[in-house]
C-alpha cells in the first residue's frame, strides 16, 4: 500500500497525464500502398495470379458493382421492374464527380439509370436509385454492407453510394482485390449486369453528349465484356474486368495503379497470361459409372449401379492437374422400388480445397421389388409379381 506522501505526489501527475491531449492515430496513406491485383477463374474461383490481394484500400467507383448486383437481384425476384419510375432528388442533383446531370424532379426508368451507373459511372444516378429503392442513402448502405457480409466479403465496408472521397478524408470505403473479385463473380450470375456494363456508349437524354464507357478494355480486348473502373486519388486507378475465351471466363482486379492506361495494360496482361496458363478439361463424363454398385434391400437385384448425370468441365492450371480429385457422395444402401434416373447422390470435383464443379448421381436402372407390388401405368393400378430367380 502506498504511503500518504507518495500518493499525494502521484495523484497530481496522474491528473496531468489524463488532461494531456491524445495524439490521434496516423491516417493511412492509401495512395502510397503497393498495387493490388488478382486474377481468378470466374466459375470455380480458383486463384491464378495475385499480388497483395488482401490489402484493404478504397475501390472508388468500383463500389457501384454492389448496387448493380443488388438491383439486378431485386429485378430477378420481382421486387422492382426495369421500367420503375425513379424521381431524382435535390440530393442527387447536388452530386459531384461523373454524372448525367440529373435535376431534382427528373423522372427516369430504373433500367435507364442503371445503364448510366454502369457506363457513365454516374454518381447522381446512383444516389437517385439508392434513395428510390432503399428510402435513403443510409438505408442503401445498411443493405449493401449486409449483402457484402452474406457474400463473404469479410474485409469490405461501404460508407458511400458512389465511391467519392469522404468529407472527413478518413471514412473511406474499404475493400480488397479479393473481395472485389468475389463481388464480380456474383455479378456475372446476372446476364442483365453484363448487358449494362458491356455497352460501350450511352446517350442518357436526347441532345446530351454521348457518354463512353470508362472501361477501355472493351475496346482493347474483343472478348472483354465488363465490368467497372474507379479512380480517386486515395484509390489510384482501378478496374475490375472480365473476359471469356473458349469456354473459360476470367475475372481480374487491379487496384492502386499509377495511371489510367496502366491499369488496363496490367489487367490485359493478367487476362492473357491467365488464359494461357489454363486448360479446359472434362473431369466427369455424363453416363459414366461411379464406383461399385450400391446394395439394395427388398429388391430382386441385390445392387444397382450409379451413373453421372451430366458432364463436369473446368478450367485447370496446367501444372495443377495432378491435384484434381473427384469424390462421390453415395448412399450406403437403397430400398425398392425406385425408377431409373432418380438422383440419389452427387459427384464433386475439387482442386485442393476449391470446388470445380458437381453433378448428380442417378440410378442406372430401375429397382424392382422382390415380390408382389403395385405399379401405376397410364392412370391404372396393376398388381405384378416378379418371379423368383430360375422361375
């Protein structure tokens, strides 16, 4: 226990320390971070090439891919129609950066506004859509962060609708190249998004100057058909791109490039190298038998063979073929009666811990019971007796 004189000396010191101003943590200089890149197979998600893919940094306007995904999902499940009338607010009119110059009270179809978001990277259109569909920018951000979590984008946090720098220069939108590749994979599941991002130009209103797609890879590569660019000083020059060639689709993300053309050269090189490094392979052939026959109870035949329901194709790195395996999920036994072609299991193709594809396992032949049984044919019921073997 401290003596009274020592406590009397320490107490004023502690008070003085408590009153000293705390030095704020140094702000991250995102612009100084090394470039982040990743190239993946769009179907399996297998990583083909990567450099600093998990560095958190601002994505700038690439954030708009999240809006495209959420709007497309809402259109697909019937929540919103493409021709839904959206009225621009004064807030949308005030948005800076790239825009299509909406004025408060302007009314446009949702589909048309999404084309403006995709092609012209229009910040005012993005705000108008967020307010119309989610009630406010805050409502949109709550939904967007929740969706990012559902997609497994663990290193992502959204603070804006458009990707512009925050007023406080601290609360930037943050994500990683890997998370952006994940977002792109989900976007590619919606053909309407590829239609939006693949358009090279847009005339938003009659008489307005033509807006050209900010993704110049659409002109540089014949097989590139998306997705989105971004730039603010803190983010550097960014692009999330995709291309399909000979049945293989790749996604590439470049973040933090030091020039607009540099991001496109880097993305193009990654895509070309990625295509060159992959081989398209059929891992499972439709109709092929899978393993030993499965025992059957109560049937004339004691076991039945299982067949693959469909082909399974995948794009595999040439040097990784020996790491591919196909696993069968099969029942231990079956019971009669069952019709031929009924799915009873699954084949799953893996590369290390990544699923390359899957297909069903089906009965190669019908399973007939051993004795009397009912059969329905043409709407009529028949009793049938299978003869004993040798009968």
